[in-house]
């Protein structure tokens, strides 16, 4: 069944409360999926202008189900890649590795990302990278949303945008790796309620293009398809239209980039979705009661997106 939530803040004054509000929303969706949960958080972390070649720090969210020495792993990856890394611990099983700013072209930055991810696979195959980017940090775990949010201190996190997912597994195993969000490219995250029937076919086609999936989850295939289209130069809306055109099933998707927040439903709109918009924020959830505690909700414009209707909000 699964439950998805998202909050895109227009009012900077609400940014210190992002974690608090998103945690409440996600906990309200517990009955839709108690197996596992995850959150992708976006924050303005580097104030220096990118045009000056600064403010390009990349944050890699790492997760391990086994005990690991994060300091030692950082040193080994730094030796492999030549990148200077610092560690922001999230817990014994999770950490964020931050690569130092560098004056680099987009192509050079992509090479650095690929080098880092390949190094993790080589030196620590038990470690997964749930997400990475300039603004995004991803936390995923098995268990109830309230427990996960408390474990990582999510209610105290600030930022301008976030999405979350609580899962009831139907297509694949209950593991951290199979949980949402799926974040296959820098600052891109996707959460999904529903199921795709032809995901194996699409996954095979992506594999022939050299695009690998880390799990057998159908939702990851949709995320990889969007990322592949955007890597070709498409914008987020065009990426979602590709999903509508090529993937069969019943689904509601909430997808974010560093600057955008988008919602789309399939041609039958079988899976629930409700959106609330005020001058302060855009909020989305599988059910309205997850939105009921938001500030100013009584004055919000509340609506359900129509079939195949793509809604995109930008900073």
C-alpha cells in the first residue's frame, strides 16, 4: 500500500521546522506501511556562489547494516579517489561523507561522483549510498517511521524541502536497500505508491544502455528512467512524461530535484494523493490527515491531482 509525503517550503521562516513537520506527516502514514521508511532532505548548505567555483561540496549519504569504522572508510576512499573528505555522523550505521569544494566543470564533477561510488563498491561492498548531491541528504531504515525519525534526530533538521515514504512491501524484500526514496542521481529523489507491471522490461533496456539497478525494486526502475532522461537533457517534467509513456501500472510519484518538487499520477489515478498549497508551502501526502497538522492548513487550497496531470513547483 505505502504512504508518501512531501513538503516544499516557500517561506524561509519555516525552514527550521522542516524536520519537525515532515516527521509528523510521515508518522501519520504509518498504517499505510510499517515495514521501512526513508526521507530525503534538502537544505542550502553552501552559500558561496557556484559561479565562483565554490559551494560545490557533494554530500554522499552512506548506510551499512554491519558495524563499520567510518573514519577508516573515509581514509580508504580518499586514497582511492584523491578526494578530500570529511565525515558528518548520523549514527553508528549511517554517515554523510562530504567532498571538498573544487573548481570543476559539470563533466568533471560527474567523473568525481562516479569515482566515489565505484570506490565504495570496491573497498566496502557492504555499504550502500542511498543518495548524494549538493543539497540532499537521504536517511533510510527498516522499522516504523516514528522510531526511525527519532533515531536520526529528524525532527531537529532544517531545510527547504523534503520527501518521505513509509513502505508496505509488495514487489521485493523488506530491507533498507529496497526502501524509498530512490536517489539515482545528484539531488534527485523519488518516492512511489503503487506498482509497475513492466518494470523488468524497462530495467533490461536500461541495463543494455549501461544503467544498472542496485535492487529488484520496481520503484528504482522508475527513478533510473527519470534520471536517464534528465542526463540526456530533459527537464523533470519531461522525465515524468517518459514514465507515463513507457511504464505500465498504478502509481503516484513524488519526485524532487535540488530546485523542484513534482507530483504525477497514472492514467487511472487509482493511488491516492492530495496536495495542499498556501503562500508558505506546497505539501503532498497519500491521505489528508497527514496534512492536517500543518500551519495554516485551514486556509490552504486543497486538491487531488487529476490522471496524468504533472504538477511541478520550483524555487
